[in-house]
């Protein structure tokens, strides 16, 4: 039997003009130096060089039309995934049986198949001799940008703001002991007094003989501790909560108190079972009697110096008995926060009630005498009635002091905003309302007492919403203010121009608000309704629903609404018939009845069941993207918009807004490597690296304009924002940055989170970020929005010595991929689901998308992408991007985007199972 002969094709090379995807250079023919020079001359970003038959095969990043006779090397074309140096007939190819991703080279009349494996890659950077280059240190042309400014919080007003005289030193000593804080040293030496029981106990403790083998007690300052201080130090070492001890690492959530601790029980025993109790009781009784005498004598200045702050309500079982001897305070200031272990002064509820009555009487007397600030001090500091103190100060015209007290005591955000607006500090009121989302609460609080100020705040609220792109809510908020109707009309126009679902709703609203613009609205509405593209179906449905509500609200006698409602319902019937919208027969019957069109109702056929949505076919072949499908520009980031549009980042070439088929709608001439899209889809932020900093630019998608914003450091950032606040991280600090300001400034920040922030994700009501600390631990932080408040902190069960990839979802689910396995932290809302088994050690990365997940696996043929259904545990689709280029993934709503810097872009409809390839034009 004869061995099979090596195929000898009839055609040895390509002729004429071809779409070349690669070039082969022969060092034997050209010489080694010339071959390398031609490779470097033809090289471009995204190209790959392979060693092939003693020569160099240059795989171009994109197909290029070339004349074979003038090409610098031997041209290769691409045919069904195989690179060919000459045209092969079907029989010749069948004899060769080349695999996808290989190259067929015809040399000396013989064709041979060569797999393009990664081991054949040639590092062309080694050809460049840079040994004689001198490294020149670079310096910036100007000073680095300043750090992001922060809205500084205001502490509670100090003593001087209330006109209270200097406090007595002993009062602060007693208060510190009650609150469990270190006792401050008095500023002046105290007169000598007879040793008390504590001093005698301390002397006795030092005089106790030591047991054999026990070290002698040192008489130095370190050993001069009282019995109680030694017990407290011992308790702190055991993990207790004394005055100065405890663990340095804060717990995620403090445990619920279980009652008095060891120190409290010991104090109670000493007070009840030893002579110490009677002595302390006598001293405290004398102090209280003296305090009562000061109030009864009307000596309020001195009484306030010795007054004991009282907490709201009666003492609980979690409070501890105070062993400190009372005395006048050294500092009489309003504390912005109340914390620490509470102490029972002694005497029970009767003493508390008596003190509270004395304080109330002092408050009334101070008010009668016109000493407003001192009266407010009694309410805020001694009685802890902060809300009443704020109302009292407002009643007497101390508006700024009331605002400072409300913010310093961290009262309700709506109350804080209200007070700052009444104090005429509008800028701070708006900043706090934007940070906490307290506009609605503040407006309600103002409408009951100050309707004029409420209207002003309502207009300011609407302007913030309009500036952030939420024109629909801006119109709803400001519509009750009749004097501002011209503003709402302008916002309606801008919202309609923005398009999308929100623009369709505003178009229906404009019909009832501006009846004089009927012809303009009718023209726009008919353009929307006459379109039959699937991307516009949600907008058509939103317009119809909003128009139906307007007709129901105004009554069927409104002719303009009925005129447009009829074609709108017909458009919905058409969309339902082709499967664009999942409308039920009941919903359509209601809309048809509302139109009053008897002919339409009579001709309406019986509505069949909804057509089943398509899906990815089981065991389907992978979708292969070869290098020839790349576009002319590298794609660094891409986000889908409503109506089938796409916003793509092209690096230094700028950003483009394109249609569903790749046609350019608008070009933004600012560098863009990453995109942050507003939830209203009318604006976006573009990021570009500039050394350690990022160049930030703002894109106006509606006005088709772009402007540079600033240069600042951004280490991790949320990929979406609400047009108002944008969350990003710098090292170990997370902040909410004002996206509307001329210069970046933080309205909220949390510093020193215990490690480098790696990922940030934000939703409507939740903020999550992941940190990686020096102990190789991943920790997830979750905050509740809009007023950011910490909800939970959770550490990964095991340490990660190496981290290859990290994915974080909006609800806080974390997937961390290291060298050997994958670790999970479940989200707060969705049920925990796991993906099917995959070779995790071979994966480059993974991206979570709710019920779906994408895994990227590098192979010799290119990057393999798996689309996984996590609930069913199956593979829904597979993709292969040929070439040595990483693939990027973006989940948004029910759509998946796949793209790379070779210019290849694919849109995957996760509901219908459709894959569409987009080439930028």
C-alpha cells in the first residue's frame, strides 16, 4: 500500500487583490534583518507574530485589502477559520483537513498544515535593542491636582454658643466616670483632703504580702493602680469593654447587650456588701442635695455647672452602678453623639425624676428671663431633648444655632435640611438633601409651617433632578408650583429629546400639559408608533400606557388623547403579534375599550396565546469570531442603551454613540477607555488613564457634546450613576462625588476601610464594595441608600494568597477566583445559586450577571467564553474569539455585551437567545 502523497495545489500563491489577514516573511529569501524590519513595519496593536517554517507569520489585527504583487510578504487569506497562502479547491482542502485556527503554507509546490499554537508566538519586543537608551526622569508640567474636597460635617454647638459660663472641673470628672471615659486631670491642683476608702483600699492592696514565687509589686507609677483599675485592665485583656481596652479591629455589627458585665456586677457588689456603698451613697446624697439647693436658690449659673446630664427614660438593667464621686464638670459642651456604657448615679428613679423636674423648672425660668440659648442648653444637654431644643431655638429666631444642633446631633435628615434652609444656608441644605435623599421629607416638614420656603425647596429639588437627567420626576416635583410652570415646560422638551422609555412617557404627558403643541407631539408620536423595530417596543408600550392614564384622568372627552391612543393601541397589537411585547388579552381589551373605537373593537380578533420566546439551542456549535470580523477601532468599553443604541469607548480615538447596526450617531472627541452610564441614559462619564490619575470627561448624549471635567485619582468605581452622585474609591476611602460640580467634591465619604478597595457596585437602594487587606482577606461592605448607612460587613471564609479575578453584583454577591478555586459571598436579596462545574484553574476571569454568569477561558485558538445558566446548572451558549486578545463582558438588564480591542462586538439577548454581531462603521 502506497503512503498518501503530500498535496501539491495547482495554485501556489494568491494573485490580484485579496483581503489579507496575515503576511509571511522568509528570512532565507530576505535575510534575517530585513525580515524582522518588515515585520516591525507592518506590525500594529493587536497583531501577533508566529514562527512558521523558518519564517515569521504576522497575523494582522484586522483584514486589509492588499495587492499581492506589492505586499511586503506572502499574503494569507481567511477561509472558514483557516489561514491560506494560496486558494485551495474543495478537493485539495478535503485532503489536507485543516483545523480551525491553523495555517496552510504552500512552499516548494507542497502544502502543509501548521497549527498556530501559543508556543509558536514570537516576542518581537526582544528584537528591539534599548540598551543604549538613557532613562530620563519625567516631571509634570504643573502641580498634581488637589485631593477631592469633602463636605465637612458640623459638630454640635459648643458651650459658648449657648452663653453658659465656664464649667466646674469636678462635673466633667463625674460625667466621664459615668460614661466610661478616661477621667481628665483637673487643670488646677485640688486642696489636700483626708484619704477616702478607695485610697485606704489601695494602700492595703500594696501592703498585702506576696505568695512564694510571685514577683514583688513594683512601687513605681505603672504599679500604682487601684483595685478597680487592675480588675478593669484584666477584663480588657480578656476581651471586655472597659474604658481604654478592647480589640483594635471593630466588629461588623455590635452584639446585643446581655446585661451587666463583670465590672458592673463587681461594682454593684462593692456598693451593696461593703462599707464602700454607704460612704458613696452619703457622698452622692450630699452632691445631689447641694445641686437641688442651687436650683431652689435660683443660682442657675452655678447649678448648670454642677448639673448631671440625664438620658431619656428610666435606667435599664444594662447600666452599671457608678463608683465615681460626683463633682462639677470641667467641660460643658453638647456632645454630637451619645455612646459608651451608661452608669447609674444612684438613688433610683425618684432621684432621676426629681432632677428632671428641677431641669424643667430651670428651663421655664430661663425662657421667662429671655435667656434662650441657656434654656436650649438645658433641653439639649441635660435632658437630651434635641428635637425639642431645635424647635425651641427656631421659635425664638436662633435659626443657625438650631441648624447646627440638628446636624451635630444627627437628627432626621429631613429636619436638618429644613433647618439649614430656614437659616438661609441654601447651599448646605441642598448638599445634605442630595447626599441623604431627604428632599421629600424636608418639603413635607416645611409645607406645614413655611409654605413659601417649601416651594423654594421644591423648585431646587426639581432643578437637581433635571440637572441629573431625571426630567420625568423633575416635572412631577415642580408641577404643583404654578410660578415655575415655564421650567417644567422646558424640562418636558429636554426629556422628550432624550428619547427612550422616559422620553416616551414625557411625550404623552406633554399632550395634556401643552395642548397648543398638539401638532408637534402628534408628529413625534406617529414616528414612534410607525416604527416596527423590536428595540423601540418598550418605548411604544410606555407611551401608550402613559397616554391611557392621561385620557382616564381627563375623561374621554379629551379629543387629542383619543386621536393618538387609537394608533398607539394598534401598534401594541402589532408588537404583540410578532412577539416583541408580552401583553395579556386583558390588558389589550382595557386599552381597546378606552379608545372608544367601535370598529377596532369589532374587528379585534381573538387573541391567541403569546408566542414562545426563542432560546439558545441545546448543544449548539460555538459562535466563532475570527480576526476578519474586527472593526476599524479598538473597543475598550461598551454599554447598551434603549432603542438598540450603543455607547462605545475607543480609547484615545474618543467615544461614539452608534445604532444597532453600527452606524455612528455622534462622536465625542475626548479620550475614553472606561464608561460610566447614567441610569437616565442622557449622559455618561468617560475615563482615560493618565499615569496614576484618570482624565474624567462628561458626555451629553442628548446634546451630542463632550467636555473635559478634571484629572483625579480613581482606583475603583461604580459603572453606573444616577446623574447626581457617583461612587468611587481612592485607596482605602470610598466617597460619593458630586457629578454636577465644576470640580470634584465628595458629599459623603468613609475613610480607612481596612484595605485597598477593589470593586464598587451601586443600585437604587444599596452600595457594596470589596476590600483586600494585608492579611489576604476579602471583606464586603454594604451600605443602605440614599442616606448611606452601614448595613453589614462580611469577610471571606478563607484567605486568598492570590486573586486572579473578582466580580461584584449590585445586591452584594461576590465571586473571587484564585489559582485553585472560586469563593463566594451570597447577595442580600437573590437566592444563592451556583454555576456548573468548570475547570476553574484554567479560567482567566468570570463575571456575575444575576441568574447568569460568564466565564472566560484562554485557549490556543483564542478566548473561549461560556454563558452559564446558574439556576439550571447548564451552559446556554459558547463563544470563541480567535487571537490572543482578552474579551470584556458587560451585563445590563437582559442583555450581554462581548467586545475586545480587536474591534469585535457582539450583543446577546438573554431572553430570546439571539446573538447579533455589530461592526462599527
